[in-house]
C-alpha cells in the first residue's frame, strides 16, 4: 500500500492539470449546461471533462484503484485505494463566473481518507493534507480559528438541491442566525471546509453533502485541528457535517442537534 505522501503527490499533480482544464473551459465559455437531480442542480461540459481527465490520469498511474466521482459514479475494483473526486465543486459559481469553485480529490485507504487536495483553479489557491501529516495552504500550515464563542463565530453553510431539504435548511438557518456573528454561503463545500481550516470561517456545517463534497476538505479541516463529524459524532456521511475548532464544536453541534430535531429531510 503506498503511503499518504505518495498518494498526495499523485493527487496534486492530477488536480493541477485538471484545474487548468476547468479554468480554460470557463474562459472559453461554459457549454453543455444541463440539470441533474433537480432544476437547480447544474452540470456543465467542464464537470464531465474534468472528471474524465482525472479518472484517465488515475488509471495510468494507479490502474488497480477504485474511483468515486460526482458525475460518473463508481468505477474500478473496490478494496485498497479509492479516489473520491468532485471535478467542479461549486458548479453554480462556475456557471456564473464567480471565482469560488474547486477541483477536490481525496485518497481513501480501507475506508479512511489519508490524503486530499482542494484547488481553486480561478485563483490558483491550493490546500493539501495527509492523515497525521497536517494541513497546508500554499506551503503554510493551517491551524483553524482561535474563536471559542458561538455568539462571535462566523459560520459557513450551504444548501442542497432538493427543495424539501432547502426548507429544512432554511429552518436551521433561521434558528442559528441570531446566535452567531454571521453566516456565509460561498457555494463550494470543499472550499468552505478549507476556509474553516484556515480561520477565514470559524466553523462550517451543512446537511446532505455527498462524499465528494467533503472527503478532501474534511481531511484538510481535521488536520488543521478542527473536529469534523456528523450530528451523531460519527465521521460525516450524508448527515449533517459539522466542522469547528474543538472549543466551538460542542456549542455549535448542540444547537444544530436541537434545530435538527425540529424536523425536516
Ligand atoms: C455543491 C456545493 C455547495 C453545497 C452543495 C453541493 P456541487 O457541490 O459544494 O456549496 O452547498 O450541497 O452539492 O454540486 O457544486 O459540486
């Protein structure tokens, strides 16, 4: 089994090349726009092209590994290394030429994410992490926010594409907004997690994320010293993902548990 640093080096190289494809296709003009799960869930030719490029590059370097990608789903033989890919995280921002989108790629070994890279092709900013090896942004080590008071916390969140879930998310937001410094919704979960890792957000939460949205960014946040967990305290899945520095995690988590109990999908 390769070590995490080796997997990260492969991921970084592939994501840089793929990010350039995303950036170039944005400059040339977005094409192939279609909707997926709902009318608000958008995909573009670039999402598909970037995913194909990353999968092809992985097949050359690591032919025996499995891949889970947002656009084309699972491929390869399960067991061993699995790559988790969001070719463009923040597709709506990409569509509108807002420079807040990312290529996100994580390597999972035996169910544990061990390496991850998140790259914003519009700005060239890059975040990396390996399990136990720390989190870095453009060479500098990340340590999260020193904030300890929920009332003074700038909290990021996001909204899914399912209308019923959005009603639930609006309810949670309604209950939280008066108890925090402010809320931000930037539109790319992986970049939100990296922002929390770097202290540009004090914390982040969202319900209904898919593994490709949080695999790499979640490792970056964890390795920056944040607690990253679902509402049940287990590693995040499709349930609420909460990422916060240790002192902030409990008050935020407890409040979200209360608001979650108020119901919704
Ligand atoms: C979306 C973004 C957004 C989050 C949504 C995700 P996509 O990913 O990360 O910030 O709120 O839940 O689905 O669709 O742009 O890859």
